C-alpha cells in the first residue's frame, strides 16, 4: 500500500497558509497550504502551467499573493535559483560574491561545480550558467534554498555533484524538477500542485507516484458518485410526484451546489497532450556504420578510433560529460559532418527527424503559426494528412491566443513542445532527440516515453536524464571527453555496471585531454589494425551485398508504385501478377541480403 501523508510536529521556518493567486482571469491556486521545517528537502511537482514556479516565488517573497498568509522565520536567509538565471559581473567570482558570500566561499563553490572563478561571464554555455547560479546559491549559506529545474543543461556528473551538495547541506530545500532519479536521491517530502491545490506526502519521491495514482483513483470515484447523485436528484426534483409536492428552495440550492461542484471538477481536469509518430517507410537494415572514425572539434578530441554499427530498430543513448562532443558525434554518424579519419556509411531510405537541444532552429521573431506552417496558409501536412494549424497546435496544449505570439514569449516547456510538434508532423524512421527532457513535466515525459516505446523506427537519444535513458535505451555509447568511447547493451545503469571506471577522471573534476599543436585542426588517422582478412569469396560476396542493399529499395519502391495503380489489374492482369511476383521476390532478396551481410560482418569482426 502507498504511504499515507503525514504532518510534521516541528515548527516551520517558512510557510504559506490559505494562499490564492490569479493570473488574469485564470486562477492558478487557491487555499494553498505549504510548510517547510529546518533541513527538510522537499520537491514541488505538477504539470507544466500549474504554477509551480510562481508558487515558489510567492514563498521567496518575490510575488505577492491575492490572499492568504506567508510566514518566514525572522532572519531567515533564502537563496533561489531561477529556471533561467541571469549571470552578471566581470568574472564568475564577482557573480558568486554578489549575494553577499565571502570571496573564498564563492570561489570554492564554483570550483566544486568545475568552474574557473576567473572565467568571464560572457559567452557561457547553458550548463555553465546553471552551475554558476547553483554555486552562488550554495555560497550564500542560506537557511532555505529554492531550486527551479536545477538539472536543466547539467550533465550526469554535475547532477551527481548537486546531489552530493544537497545531501550534505544543512539548509532546507524546495525543488521543482522533472528528473525522477535526482528527486529520488535527494527528497524527503513531496508537495503536489494539482487542481489549484497542494497535497503533501511526507515521504521521498520514490513513493510519490503510487500515492498520486491512488489519490487520482479516489478522486475519480468521488466524481463518479457525484455525477450519479446529481442524476438521481435531478430525476427526483423534476419528475417525482412526491417531490413536486415538497419541492422547496433548499432542495433547489442543494442541487445547484452539486452541479457547481461537478462543473468545477470538470474544469480542473487538465488537457491531455496528444502525440503520435509515423515511422514512415522502412529503412534498410543498416542505419549507419562507423569504421575507425576519428573526429575533433577545434582542439577538442571527440573520438580517436570509433567503430560502431546502428541497425534498424536500435535505441541508442549517447552519454558523457558536457563538452565531450556528443552532438558532434551524432551529426558525424548521420553524415552531416565529415570525420577527420575513418568512414561513415549510411543506410538506405532514411527519413530523419531531429530535435535540437539548443532550440536554435526556432526563430525568436516567428510566431507559433509560422513555425508550424512555414509555407503559409492555415494548414500543414501531419503524417500525410492535411490538418488546420490551430487544431494541431491544440493537440500540444497551445491556446488559440498563442498562435500569433512570437516564439520568444513561450516558456522553455512550450518551446520544447513546439519542437516536438514540428518534428512529429513528418514521417520519420530515424528519430534523433538531443536533450528532449529539458523543461518537460513528468506527465509529458511519460507520454513521450510511451510514444517512443511503441515507435518501430530507430532512435538516437542524447540525454542526461538517467531514468529516461534506463527506460528507453537498448544500448548506450559513452564518450569520456578525452577521445575514448565505449558501448554496452542497456541503459545508463547497465553502462555504469559494465564500465565502472570509464568516466574516472573525465567528468567535471578534470579537463579533457587536449591535442598537441601538431594535431590541431585534424586528428591523425588511427594506426591500422592487423586483422585477419575474409576469404576472397567472402569479400566478393560482401561487396555484392553492399550493391544489392543499396539498389533493391529503389526497385521495391518502383514495383510498389506499379501495383498501386488501381486500374492495372483490370487492364492487364498478367502485368499486375508479374509485378506482384517481382515485388515479393525483391523484398525476399532484400531480407536475405541483410541477413547475409550481417553474418559476414560479424565473421569479419570475430576474425579481428
């Protein structure tokens, strides 16, 4: 059974009581009670748009509620890391001290998050901005620290550093995050903002989801009973002869109150995100193959000698510290960037959908309408069918009033949903998701995970969300930031068990190995391996299979177009039957060629 919520007997250091707040005509929350005692680490969870960030600002004293009370212990020191922190000052050291922390403590916290205190605040990456904001908050030694999506843009190792910092920190904490693995490791209490109310579970996030499911089931049953009660009362009030004789205003008010309660419950039901994906035409068995690939980006070595193969249906996660070159490697494997050494061979009939982590493909000045329908008009092609822009946007929880607003007015979660909407509109047999979980709430992540679990195409996932990787990946490729790569079956946890020392010394604690001046601009080709060769016959067969696998998809597509002619059978039954026979044979030849090719490739690798 899920644990029951408990209340604490200790006096709170910060609390809200009966707080209500509206955003224009929309009531964000009402009657909210929330309390934190000293050293309690709690999470605040809820859907995007529920008002989590706003409620945290109310607790911090940055937003005044419309009603209710806010209490903070006299002299309480509060530090808050916003979802999109702004970094100011000449150096990171200046920024870390701006909140009143002594210089030695600010510099120590910056170095704990692998930041150089003398580094300029100009040109920082998203991860560096996040780590600097966290370092400043910890340096101020607050009694209460408020963290809004603190793991966004952090790599796995920086997240682990944050977990260690929080676990040893003496302050209370309230955290808004979508990262399940992170919340399970650091929280002791859960606040759930839903239907404008806050419920509390005085347990770790590990027990939150079964408890929340039980609460939702109980509320659904209450709603069902209320609906039945209204039906009975309505029938009795209007049709029963006895009731007509005894009808009074009190009974009428009771019925109206029941109807209003039901209307409020229906209004509080959140809209459900609707996502679907079309895997399009089947790709070739081999999606991509890298042989002895070396790649550098400036003076940064991404890989020195990588050989790997991605087959149709694989779900590959690419992991490693920020700056290791994960995105560069993925673009190299997709043929968008040429390797410095080695070869990359792409499979046939690839239809690629790419979700960019930086959201750089979004034009800030464009409207949401223009992003979804860049060619103009009021409709777009969604998985082969015409759909009105407003109707499609509504499936991703956008309101009609947002369609003409510029992209720059959208929140992080809304931008991510917009990118998903655009990516999922087209058929794709290869999906590349680069940090897809940033700014998405857990309900949206669950839906995305379910969508990808049923997806029958190929998936390449770049992510720092350990739970998301474990749930989806069938294999994991790790980059250590020094040019080394390792691959193992399974997700992040499996990779860690099989390569426990792979990232030692390569995470944020130590800088990656730089290239020598002689190597700058290019990587030397790896030394050729002395491999046992395939026999002449096998080598010729392998070359023949490469030609077949490249040519057969075109022949299959041509024959499919022939038999798709609705009048062919009536005009020329023999031609129709011949085309059907040829198409079946081509498909069988394709399947056999892929099987033979894989067998010969495995034989060649075994001989190495």
